[in-house]
């Protein structure tokens, strides 16, 4: 669905669920398991969950957002748990996706949009991501990575050179809460953010405000402190938690720990945004 710039803080990515699959794309069905692995290692083949065209959600302008399958995090509030495992994706070639991307060059030029690689976690498939980014740049198309940064070590210098924007999910400001939210450590995200800052790559920070989990004022302040240390952060998006993915957890037979947790009120969201704005950060 589409969202205007003024309501983006409440719409992105909360109010749209991926899951349209690979409609319009050709699923790769050639070769045996060995050939498939070789194709994945080369970056020509990826495990893709879905793709869609969106406006003012996954970066500037109209974007072709490709959601890959597989993620090392287990975020309690994940609204697409069906992207957690790579086996839930379908094999699609970079060549097929780039051919689709080429069709929308006029739209991208008119809106200032481009390609966003998301997930799951896009850096679970770094060779595929690199091939997509290089192909997009050869087409003159703006590129963005939507990532937690946990696997930032997988991003090569060549890949980052082909990346115009990183949508960096900073899920908590302290180690204990981050581990509670994701099951993983915060430090790799900070290390990746430092690397992006050193390279001067534009970053949009995303932070999900969850009552009783990430909304402690001290935690919000720590996230704001992290964001303010990076001069390349051009905006922050404080996104209110929602329950729109709960049914997916149930359908997958997964235990959803946030059942019954209420979304934050508009006043609570505004208060969190004010913390970031107080540090001079453009915040939505």
C-alpha cells in the first residue's frame, strides 16, 4: 500500500504486510541441488520471499522492494515471521529481477525512487545482494539496503560502493534489551553503523516502539545517542508496534510472546520522537 510522507511514521512498515510472493517473476527450476548451490554462491540465484512496488515506504520515491528469505534474528515483534527461514523463499535469478527492475526505470526517474533489498535479512545472501546492487547501478537506478546490520561484516566494500542508502534497524539501545528483542547482540549493528559513517553512506534509522519492551525512556535515549553519533544519518523513523503479524506466527505454529501487547498511543510515539529531535535528528 502507499503512504504519504506526512503519515509515514505510522504506515511504514507497519501497515503493509509482504506476502504477495513472486507473482510476475519466473521461478528458477533448472538444474539439481549442486547446480542450485553454485548459482547461489555466484549470486545469480537468490531465495526470494516476495517483491512489491511501494511509494514513500522503503526509501525515497517509488521503490521496487525485494524481500529475501532468511534472517539470523528472532525479533519478538517481527511482522513477517515467514521470512525467517531461507527455505520458505523461492529461487529467483538476479537476471530475472533486474529485467523486471529495468521496466520501471521511467517510474524511478520520475519519482526519485529505485531498488530496495529487504528481508528477512538481505545480508544473509550477500552474493545475491551484491549482484542485484551492481546490476541496478549499471542501470542508473538508486539502491537501498534494509538491514538490521547484524550481518554487516558480510557487506563487502564493493557492495557498499553500490549502495546509496541504508535503512538501518536499531532495535534497542542497550545490550540486554536488544538480546531480549532479537536473541542476538547489539554490537555488530553499531560496528556496521560506524562503518557506514566512515564511508559517508546515507542512513535512515528505524526504531520500533513496543510498550513494555523497547519504550523505556532510558532505552529510547540510548538509541537516540547511537543515531546521533553518526553524521550520515539523514532521518529517523520511530515506528509504532502493531499486532498485524500475529496471525502469521499462529499459522506457522510459532509462539508469539507479544500477544495482547497494545500499540503505543500517538502521544507515546510523539514523546519518543521528541527524544531524537532533541539531538538534532530529523524524525518521523
